[in-house]
C-alpha cells in the first residue's frame, strides 16, 4: 500500500530549460518558427515592388489612351465616314394642320385623296336634259297623275305656264314650293323631272297633298309629276325610268305587334 501512495504523489518534473534558450529573461523562438516568419516576409512585396507595379499600371493606361487616339485619328482620316443610323419614321410627313394654315398637305400629284378620272365600262353619264321630248303645250292642255311614297299621296296636274308650283295641303292651305317645302334638298328633288325634260320654265304644277311627312310628300310629288309627264309624252318612259323617277317607293314603317314594345322590339326578359 505504501508503494502505491508513493506512485500517486509523484509529480512529473519540469523540463530543464537551458540558458541558451532564454535570452534576457525571454524565451527565444525555435528554428521552425524563424523559418515560417522568413517565408512570410519573402512572400509580402516590399515598398519598391509596390511602387514599380503602380508605375507599370500608369504606363499601360497611357499607352491604351494613346492607342485610342490613334484609332480615332484613323477613323477621321478614313474616306468613308460613319453613317448615323436613321430614326424610323423620319421620312414621313407631318399630318397635322394648325388652325389658320390652309396650305395643302400634299402636292397635286401626290394627293392620295384625289379622285382619278377613269372611265368605268358599262356606266354612262346621263344627259342633263332629254332633247327629244315633245309635249303639247296648248292653252287647254292638262295632264293629271297621282304620285305616292310611303303613306303620302300627291294628286298632280300639269298645265302650260311659267314654271310655278301651287301646292295645297290639308292644314297648310295653298302655298308655293318654297313655302311648303323650306328645305333646299326637297325642292331640288321635286324639280328634277321637269328639269330633266327641259320644261321647267314652260309648265306649271298644281298639286294636292295629304298624308305622310314632309320628305314623303316631296317624294310623292316627284312621282306624280313624272307620271303626269308620261301622260303628256309616253316616249319619255325609258329615260325617266332610268333615273328612278317612276319607281314607287313602297317602304313604310312596320306596324306594332301585340306583346311587343314596337314592331320588333321585345320587352326585357326577367327570369325571376
């Protein structure tokens, strides 16, 4: 038992440090540590190396700049200069006209809206007047006919005169053409048959109107005058027919049906 206690109480003795390893109270580094420090010092560049590297980079930059200048000078001296790419749409003309600027946007040769005068095969321009019309203008000559359009009816009488119109309406009384039909378009429509025949200044028109509206009455009056001209000269039928003066316009407003709001308009469907 005593031997075991002696073994337990024994402590390892510290290694002896020679006087060569301790200099001035400090421990001197070993040879391996000195080698590692020397390798690190050798790897790190010195101040002279850093300065040399900076001078090299500056020289390279100057050479690069000089090379660019030489390239620019070469481009400037080249006979074929660079062409700047065109902007899309630069060749188009501005299509905006300011107020007060009446200048034409296009020349007469380049105007896209100009109508080309081309002759269409099969279409002939109708003459203004019928030259071969022969109507008896005796003092007692009367030519009567009835014209219709929609629900308007016109009873027309043609007689020799100076081109006056006397129209009698249900509630308007006897009035001239300008008073009964103030619209110029309707007046031109009514005068077309006599102007086509060439008797607009040699015959008077007496008409009685009832039914329909203003536009329908004008169409009925033209229809009645055209039919009365056929009574005066049946040979005018082909020319008046070609111009559409003898066509009875039968279009009328469709009547309302039971269960509908109008002729075809239905009430809105509701599921609930």
